[in-house]
C-alpha cells in the first residue's frame, strides 16, 4: 500500500538507508536492474507478479542480493517457500520496527559475508603464491569473516579433508573444530548414498550450474547420530583448470521443518473437523428427511390398498385428493431441506456495491411483514438518520437480516416486540444493524454453539441449524462480524457489524 511504503521509506531514510520504492513487482525489478540495491523488501501480495516471483527473478539477477519478504499472519506456507528460495528473512504484518530492524541487520550481515567471502575466494586463487605474511593476513581475515557467519561454512581440500569448520557448524553438528579439521571429510557428515548424489549434482547444471550447487536439500549427521535437515550451497574451487577444493554453506532447516510439521498438523485437524461436520450433516439430513418420506410412503401404501379394493368411490376420490395434497406438502419440505443445504454449501460469487443500510432494512421488513403479522408481532424501527453506505453484496446482507428476523419470529410464537435498529460507530468505522426480540432467549449452555453448522434448538421439522451459520459465513466474507446478547426468558439481541470505507 502506498501509505505503508511512504512511512517505511521515511523511517529507513532516517535510519541512514538510501531508499527506492515501487508500487508493484515489475516496477521493482526495473529499479533493481537500474540501481543494483543490496537489500530488497517485498510484499508477497502485489498487483501483477507476486513477491515470490520478485524473489526468484532478483536472485537470478544477483544471487548475493538479500531479499526480505513481508507476509500476512497465517501465511506460514508462503513464508517457508520464500526461505526455500533463499530469502534472508520474513516478517509478518503489521510490520513491527523491532522485527524489521533485526531482519535488516541479518540481511546486511549476509550480504556483507557473501560478497566478502566471494571476493576473498578470488583473492586466494589470484595470490596463491604470495608471501607467507600476506597469506597469514588473509587467513586471519578469512577466519574472522567465516567465524562470524550465521550459516554453517565448511571447506575441503582436493582430497575432501575438512580445512574450515566455523562456529555455526560446531553448533549445528556438535563437533569442535579440532575434532574435524584435518581429521574428517565432508563425506563423514553425509548419510550413505548422499555422497554420490552430492558429487553428481555439483558437477551438473541441475542446481546453479556446473561446479556450483545452490538450494540443495540434504541431511547431515551430527556427533550424536542425529540427522539434521539442511539446505546446502557449494562451489568448487578451481585453479588453472584443476579443482583444489570445495566451499559449502549450510543452513539448518530444523526450524522450518518444525513449522512445516505444525502446518501439517493444523491441516490434519482441519480435515478431522470436516469429517465431524460431515457426520453431523449426514445424521441431521437423514433425520429431517426421513419423517416426510415416511409420511409420503404411508400415504402411497394407503392409496394402493384402497385401489386394490376395486373402483374408487366418490368419498375415496376426495381422500385421494387430501392424501396427494399432504404428499405434495411433505415433498416440498424435503425440497426445502435440500435447497437449504445446497445454499449453505455453495460459495456464490459476491457482487459488491454500495448499500444504503436504511433502504435495505425497510425492504427486509417489507418482505417479512406477512409472517410478522401472522405471529402478532409489533415492529419498532430505530434507524439512524445520518449513516454512511457500506460496500457489500446487497442480497447476501439482506439474507442475513431476514434470517435474524425469522429467528426472532420463531422465538416469539405467541407474539411480542421486534426492534430493528441501525447505528454508525465513527470510532470503529463500522455500521451496526441490531435485531432485538423479547422472546424465549437462548440458554447459556446453547449460546457457544449457535453459529455451528447443523446446531438447532428448534422443534423437529422447523430447521436443521444452517441459518445462523450462514449469517456468520456471509459476515466473515464481508470482513464483518456478528455478536449476540441473550437472556433466557427475556429475549435476544443480534448485532451485525460491517466495515465502512
């Protein structure tokens, strides 16, 4: 969003950064080509190409460029994918200054380490034969640089003996460098079969090009035998057409795997909930449809029995007419049950437009007037005079109001008072619609479950518990909410809240 970009740009500029901004992914990639920034902060969701595509393309331009992705809360799978594409970090919305500062610090360190290490590798190749003093200075620089890396760094000579084993590798595998350097090879840390796979991939173009390996996932064996998932990048060191060693960079994936497992567990729980809901649906549908079907079957059997006695007498013809009328009524009841289920299951496309709330409430009352009159219910309207329009699907919001009115009617079988009210909450920037009755109310035991699909307190044949769950789903799709305040014996108040602007 433009406002967020401007605020971040000002904040980062005050912190000493030179900042360029772009409204979308394509514009951002053009800025990258023109200015070659060291660090990029990109939102996942943007017009045109998304943040993951921006990450992939900018890494193709410059693998050393650091990318921080911004995700919405709950998009954990997207964040994991970004890390797999070599994002330096991810932060969630709303963006906290502390989280952004940590992510930028890590990105700067990674960028500096990558660039300096690459420069250093070139320096070794160029000055292999320089004086021992120069080599000692370079070695000290290498040591400090490699030891400060947050990723594990392991380098081997041409015989694959370990010559560099930094502190991050010590933490990851549990070995002290004195146990490893000159005594072990890279292959000692790889499971059987991974050695050949590592060598094959390093010398093909599958992962980053020949003699390069990027974003290669494998497993390493720690000192205690524990298997650790890692993401590996490696480069073969070549001098005068001869390979003299390999430098490998390891990122510990245990935290990512933990997040992935969490996500899988949540998905499994969701599937279990779906199966439970399906069981409730099956039981409710069978129960609701079985009664009218039994009635229809009994009438058919009775009619067949009468017909078996011979020609129909005039009084039998009248009975047949009554039976057929009753069968038609029971068939319509079955059809209504199935229709309600289909409407609940169907995710119809929302047709958003500005809605005049007062007009919508008046029309809802007009459509409900006949039923209200039959139940001897008095209606009071308290509609705010100055209320801004809301944006939403007119038919679905009207469906919510009518559902609440019909529920209020059912709660007052012997008549009562229904109040329909609208209000504008300027502080919360929302419009409120309240439907109040003085009916039977809802018990404390039932209150937590009234928005669950298939939950109902109505008598058999009066509903299968989809009305309030449908209202809840519609409000959720409109980024609104529904609240209830109820007291047994005194009535209920249902409040719909819809955002403005």
